[in-house]
């Protein structure tokens, strides 16, 4: 190694006075990657929310919105395991470029069709499926690409930042979509996402391949598709955290259905209220991101506690007697959402080895977002059967109960492991 390269690496090492996230941010490629991660997340969630709102406009049915949510995320359950192997075998940068191009074309097509006034709910459903399949491939590739951007040194800090920024984009996207739809309609939201996709493509192209840390690709073979399943099965604590993410996805990730229903049927403030609710949730998410960045390692107990508080905050929000208190509680919901998602995703990524991380994340993300899909259907059905408030009470209670059950199972697994090692 040359002295210049040694000096360059030493200059990237954080001193004792520098925060833990300094080292990855000192790298040019990572700074670009972090911006494209946020931009891409904002764009995709803008697209999802605009599709959901358009379905509500076309049908007037929260249950139909639940179907749209399900169609966006159910492909993860089918394509996810295959995409994980693809990510471990094919250059991730190439996958990201292809997927962003497809998402841009989908957004442009919907923008033109919605602007013409002739779009049908079946066309939106078809777009939901196409976006779901593309996201099922793009998300694991983007998630694991950070290994090549920063290398092994500073990987923990980079993963924490990625998850915080990605989830923050997932909160900011719906908020921005609500504001754009209120001012200019759904077609403008789709067009805005198309523009964001073009920006992401430019940023991916700006990443310097010569500065990437290329990892050893997975070995090709029949058994490689099931390697991720075997890896997780052999680690019960990892399996339980992934299961908790899926359960919280089902009981907690129901914002598009619930917030649209509250805006229309409880507070009667329409799309402006919908945009407001998503905006204040994004404020809470920002607070959660800042809090998560200050916590170096939350631990499994902290992850379970954050999940429990996430469910309880939804339950309390459902019972708020007026609009102001409901809006305040949405900030708390956003904070706890991001704190849980960031800590859980970071724990899963760090426990998986780099040679299999793509396949492990391709199990985690489908369960999380597949749970989100089921949550949309569940929230839509509960809202239709029992009313908006009781629907959110039920899903919030389900999230809190899930956290309690997983917490008990983690404690039992830890006790069994400790007693076994003591023999």
C-alpha cells in the first residue's frame, strides 16, 4: 500500500471527538449514495400514496385502498427470495440503474393517464403490481450496496444512517405527495416522482466505480436460493426480530388507509387533512431519525420496547377526542415508527455476513412490506366493519401484543442459550 493511500485512509478515521457517523460521510461516494437513497425513498413513497389516493377517488372505498396497498407489497413475498440471490450474484449498481429506469417509466405513464382523466382503477392496480415487483428487486440491491460503497470499516455507522434516512424518506414521501395532490392533483405527484427518478439515475451514474469495495460474489449453485432461509433458521434471535418486523408491518404500517379514512370520515378535512397528517408524521420520523442516530446500539430489548410503544401510540391516537390531540399523537407515532424500523433493520444487517446479506435482507424486507400489504387489507376491512377509530385501536393493540409475545420468546431463547452454554 502506498503512503498516499495510507494517509488517505488515516484521514477518514474519526477522532475521539468526532461522532460515529463521520467516517462514512467523509467518503464522496457515500455522500452521493445517502442523497440518492433519500431521494429514491421519497419518490417511491410519493408514488405509492398517490396511487392509494387515486384509488380512493375512483372508488370511494377504503377497502379498495387496502387492495391497492396489498398489490404494492405482496409481490415482495413472491419475488423477494429470488431477488436476494440476484443481488448476491449480479452487480448491484446495474440492478439499481435498471429498476430506477422502470420506476420512472411507470410514473410518467401514470402522470399522463391521470392527467387525461380517463384512468381506471384497474390501471392503477396494474401499476401497483409493477411497482411492487420492481421494488422487490431494487430495495435489497440498494440496501446491500452500502457494503461496496464504504467497505467494512464504518459499516455499522453507514447502515444506521442508511436505515434512518431511508425510513425518513418513507415518511417524507407521503407528506410531500399529500401537499402536491392538494395543490395540483394526483397526476402532478406522479410527474414529481418521475423527476426524482431521473435525479436518482444521475446520482447512481455519479458514483465512481473505481472507489467501490467489491465484495466476493455468492457461489452459484442449486442450494444458494435456500441459503438465506437456513442462515436465519439457525439463528432464533434473528428470526424473531424479522418476525417482529413482519407483525409490526401488518399491525402498524397502515398509514395510507387509516389517515385517508380519518381525513374523510372523522375530521372531514379531505386531502388537506391527509397531507397534514402525513406531514406531522414525517416530523415525528425526523425526531426518530435524530434519536436513532444518537443511540449506537439499541439492543434486542430496546427494539422490542420501541415496537411496543409503536403499537400503543397508535392505539392512543385512535382515542384522541379532537383534531389537535390526534395530530400531536401522529408525531409520536412517526417517532416510534422510525426508531423501531431503524434499530431492527440495523440489527438484522449487522448480524448477517456480507456474502449472504442480500438474501437475508430479501427475507426481512418481504416480511416487513408483505406485512404492510396485509396490514392495508386488514385496516381496510376493520375500518369498513367497525369504523375508523376501532380499526386503528385494533391494529395498535395487535402491534403492542405482538411486541410482548416476541419479547417473551426472545427472553426464553436467551435463557435457554445461556443455560446450554453453562453446562
